[in-house]
C-alpha cells in the first residue's frame, strides 16, 4: 500500500542496493494518469563515486510522473545507497517534486549530489520543452 511503498530498504552488499516506492514496471502496471517517466544517472557521472573508485557499476534511477513531477519511486546502486535513498524517501513523504530537488543545494563532492544533478537535468529538459511556447508568446509581445 501507500504507507509501505514509502519505506526505504537497503541491502548492504558491495555495492549497496537501495529502493523506495515503485519500480518502473510497477508504476507502468498501475497505469498512472500522469504517465511514467524515468530519470537515470550513472555513478560514473558523480565525481565522489569516481574518486572513491566505486563508479563502474552504480546508478541512480528515479521513477516519476512527468506532468506533475511527483516522485513515484527510486532505486540506487552504489556507494552510500542507503543514505541517498533516505533523502528520496523524505522528498516523497514531503511531496517534493523531482524538478524542485534541483534547487536544493548539496555539498560537493558527495554521492548525494547525484540526486541534485539528476533533478537539474529533468528541470532543464522541461524548460527546453517549453521554449517553443515561450518563443511564440514573445513574438506576440506577451
């Protein structure tokens, strides 16, 4: 149910694997009205994971509704996955939208900055998608 889907879980292997909420396939099976989208970041793109020598296998995957930005779930594999999944769990419980996480500053270099970077990518993609409308309104003087 809703309450248990917000309980994060972590397996303390090497690398760690953690999950909260719905997986991509679970979200698609539920047929979410706002659709289902996935944001993905490899740990090889996260400077802290690279400097720790733990970037080759890891990733952060966030499942969300593209219309609303609501986070439906996430999976993390890599260093500090248990800590990172807790931050996502808090965001879900507080109904923080994925694009809003782009403006929440993270210390650098940390593994958790992967979430801010992933959210920023989603936010900028949304801005880019709205540019044709913005340009049309600008031409009309609005």
